């Protein structure tokens, strides 16, 4: 009964790449995310924006089933994550792994194929071709055989992006891909986002830099434990909403965003 | 020397000691590699110490000194100790190093208490239970070596079959989780295989020294390669080399204890690797740094012009 009532033909949530309903996540007795209702429409480049501790990474991780949720429901094209796993790609924060691990860039990208391979099967020649192509897309094919600790921070980030590309997904979640990268990598990521958009993919990115957000993304999610606002960048990304998201830290913001406004 | 090699294959006692130590080195090296890469080296130490009460309890319950029974007892408490550590880290605010220390000392303390209790009970059959503290390879018999080989084959079989899964789990467990791999169960499986490696080592090197057989071959192997598969093979070879050479030294030199000799051999391999491995060795690294210091010169101030002259001056 639950199933038939929750998935009528005209429900826009059922068709959306990502639909989050009443999501609450807590660390012990402290809520990290409170009652989030959020739908990301198809083909959008969405930025999740909010101050430190707003729960941005937590949102991505709980949506991907990496953290237990206290309450709520999350669907991908109307179905659970377990059922739609193959449609979802993930770029974790660069700092979440040990880059001195004994492996090279190509091997890391091949890990993106493991979900499709399933248990026991080893990656084959075709997976290798795909991984090389993904490295090419992020401008890293010349570094395929390089030990990953010998790559710069930006190059490591691009290896992670290539790994997500190798997942060949419809929806991508990226946790701060722009954090601490060089200008070359930043340009490469922007170009990649544009390509993903052209290919009709949906991309959700945790983003820190308010200055570049309106240029790089067309959908905006403002988060501070609660969902403050979500919608098209042009409608949602304004001083009023940012003030509600960042609270007291607005003196800094108004300098950056509204040079004409009186401080 | 030739005689020693001849004995290695044809002398019953020496063959058992060498084979037992080699199997330990092989399995310890492979599973220790994962432990070292996952920064869980001390987990091996905690779980080998936690094996001691299991040996004593198994003896007290069954009254036999059959090695398989005692090893199973060791495996059970070692495994319980490990689960306890993982649980403490997950459910409390106690950090992993503290949890390791707590479990290691509590379990080892209980083990020593039980061991003393058994030794004071005047049971004629109890003699030699304390050999599990530091190992006593000289008493290995063929059946025990066969048991070790079977246990080792099972552990290595799992690693071979699940190599790709264990690699992903060790490098990026979150990503493995999003791909649908049950990371918690894989984690428990990999740790359980480490318990098997510890079971293999108890008779040879004992609970106190066992952690070194997990850490040393892996740490040495990491110095020589940047590929996980090669690291596993190298760690296995280093472990076997340490095992066999330790056994040979102990037999040829007026019966020095085998366990400590195996550990010392492994330590020599580690020291050599830390110093002389091509890319990561300290010696080459220091030489490189000294050479680079000699070549150091002022960076160009303007993007073009005027620099070539000063560069030539610097190198002449």
C-alpha cells in the first residue's frame, strides 16, 4: 500500500534524480541536519552552500547511505539508493584517504569500475580503456602510471574526478572538489562540469567559494543544519538568503557580494 | 653450511621449525600488509596478546594440550578482543590507541593470571603452556605444521579471491560503501584473517612477539614498491626469509630460541630496507638532499633575461 500511494504517475518527486523528504541526521543528541526537504531537478549543476558545520558533507554522506539517518526518506528517480546505486557517482573529499597508499593514478580510477564488476571479478582490458579515457577527460592521462603520493593536490583531485567518471553514472555527488586546488585544476573541473551538464547529468557539489558559485552552478542549495533555501541560482542566491544562512558572519559577505550596499 | 641446508630438507626437527616459521612469515607478511596500510599495526599486537587467555581457557575446559584445540581457543579470545576494540571505538568517545591499550592489557593480564593459576595447580600435564608467551618452535611436530599450513591456505585463499575488495576497503572505505560493498563485514573478515595469522604464529614466536611478524615484513616491503600486489608478494617473501633464516640461526648457534631469532631476522630486513630501498631509502634520500643543497641557487627574479649568467656562475 505504501508503494502504490507514494508513487503516483504525476508526482514530480518520483521522477527527480534526487528527492529528499524529512531528512534528519544526528550525532548522538545533536542534530546535524534537521528536517530537510530537497529535490534536485534533472540536468542541473547544484551547489550546496553553507558555513562550516552546516552539514553539507553530512548531507551527501547520508544520502549515499554512509551515515545512519535518524528519520527521512531519500529516493533516486523514485527508488532507494540500493536499487539505483549504479546511477550514482561519488567524489569524496580529497583528504579522506591516505595518498601514500601503494597504487598509481590509473589503478585508483579503475576502482570506479568495481561497482559494475561486482564480487570476485577483476577489472579487464575494457575497464582499463575506460579508466584511461576518464583520465584523459580530466587532463591526467600522462600521469596514469604515477604513484599517487607524487601528484599535486589538484592532480589528486582530478584523479578522484576521473574515478567518478569511470562509474559512468547519471547523478554525481562531489564533496568540495574545488578545495585547495590550483588554477589549472579549477579550470579542468569547470570544463568537466560543463561537459557533464551537456550530457544531461545531474551534479550536486559541496562548494565553499561564494564568489564563483553563481558562475559555476545554475542551482543553489543554502544549508545551515536546516534547509534555508533551494532553487535556481538567479532566484535563490541573494544577500537576504545568504544572511539567513551565514548569520553573524555577514559583514565579510556583504563586502564580497554587494560592494554597492552600505555596510 | 651444506650440511645445514641438507638438514633443512631431511632433518625432521629442523624441517618442521623452518617450515613452521616460513608459513608464519608468509601469512603474517600478507595480512600484516593490510594491517600496516590501514594503520592498524597495533591491532595485531592487541589481538595476539588477547589470544593468551583463550589458550589457558581452552586447556582448562578440555584438559588437552592438542595444539588445534588451544589455537581455536586463542583465535576465539583474540577475535573477541578485536571486536571489543572496534566496538569501543564506534560506541564510545575513547580513541583507537586508548582502546587498543585497554583491551591488550586487560586480556593479557587475565591470560597471565590464568597461566599462573594453571601452573600452580600441580597438574603434571600442564608443563609447557607458557611456551605460548615467546613461542618454542623446537617442539613443533609435523601435525602442527600441517595445521598451520591448512589455516594459512584458507587465509591466503580469501585474500587472493577478495584482493580487489580488500584493496578498495583499505584505500577508501567510504567509496567502497557507496559501491555497495558491505564494508563492515569485509572489515571484520579481514581482521578475522589476521586472527588466523596470529594463531599460526603462536607456537613459533608466541603472543608477545607476534605483532612484529605482522608489521616487520610489511613495513620492509612497502619500501621497495608502489604497487599493492607487489607489496604483498614481497612481504610474503621477506616473512619467509626471516622465518627460515631465523630457524637456521637458532639451530646452528647452540640452540638459541627460534622465535626471537625470527623476529631479529625480520628486523634486519626492515633496517636494510629503510636504509637502502631505491626510492624511499634514508641513505639515498640523504644523499639526494645533500646534492640538491649543493645545486641550490637563487630563483629567477624576472621571468626572462639575466638568469642564465647567474645560473652558470652557480654551477661552476
